[in-house]
C-alpha cells in the first residue's frame, strides 16, 4: 500500500472536518442522518446580556410567581421553581451567559453580537424544547435568524448550520425512521405550536399558532379523551323535555317564532281586557 503524502493526509482531515457540508449536499438520502441524531440551534435576541440578567432578577408582574432567585457566588445563581422542586442554573459575566434548564439540562449560551445590538443564542436541545421552559427569562426573538444543525451523541457535527426550513426537511425525513421503540415521528411535535408562536411561525415542522388553532386543539383533545366512553344522558333528556313542557304547556313544543307570536297576542289581549 502506497504511503500517503502530507497533502493527501490533509485532504482526508479536511474531508472529516467538512462532513457536514457533504451531508447537506446529499440530503436527499434518507440514511445519512441516524434517528437519534441530536440538534443544536442558533438565533438572535434583541436583549443584551445585562437585559437578560435583569429579566431574571426583576421579572414582570406576570412572571413573579414562576421562580425565586438564589445567589450562589459571584456570577452564579439559581432560578427555583415555586411550584415544583427544581431549578435552572445561571452563569454570567459582562460578556456572556449560560442557562442550564431545570429538568432536561439543555443549555442556552448567550453572547453579545459583534458590532450591533442584541445577542446570539446557541441552544443545545430538541426543536420542540426550544424556548419552551418555564424557568427562562424573557428573550425577544429577532425574526428570520433561527438556524439548526445536527450533531451526534458526542456533539460532533453531522451537518453545518442551515436555515430552519432546510433543517426541518432533514428532520422530517430523519423522523420517518422508527426509533428504539419502533415508533416514527415525534409525539411532542403535537404541541409545537407553542414553540412556533415564539419564533414568528417560521418552523415548518410545527403547525402555525393562531387563537383558532388553539381552540381546535382543545376541542380535539377533549373529544379524544371522551372517545369510546358511553355517556348516560337519559336523566338530562327527561329534564329538558319536562322543562320544554313547562314553557310551552303541551307535549310537542311549537317553533320558537310561533310560540313568541302567540305569547305576544295573549299579552295584547290581556291588556285590552284590563282596559275594558
């Protein structure tokens, strides 16, 4: 076997380091991404590091019940959930902040943008967990800055960062493969509209957030919970029929308009008798 030259060795190293670029070009192949590939996201927020810290220490009225702040040491604090025995860890300095979430231990790394206002945020965690934690300070998403990439379980890049629409294409294909339990898709995506509303409805894998969509989901969930359960309405039915008899004074109720006309005529006749 011929010995590799230094240039050939460098080329192999570059191929290894640029694996994400090749995967991105060949994204039509469903076997490129393993089902258990992890995700990393980056996006921008309007707040500075100081603003985010202030939102932790002095939350608005509607968020005061969410957490209590425990100061550990300089540059470190904890956000304790008032309703549940868990906490998020926060490490900060003038130039950056790291928030580790309470339960799943996902991380948000926040750093100031160079040459402009606001910060860049890197989130290591799943798409349906993005900005979806209770113990998280207010952060204002800058529209059309969300990008994602895939990494393996050790954090090694499988793809480069790409616009969220391209990321979702690969994600949807990846999730068509069965997981360790033989299931396809992701059940948590059903609630993805909660994430989408925080990101300007820019995430194609999730349904769009609107007030009507929330009501439709509520009705669907309510129907699914009661599906297959027999409901005894006989007592309620008798109650309604008896009430209708009381109102109309007969077995078969008249049309509402007819009953109203008759009631009006009876009232006029009664007043006429009173005048006589």
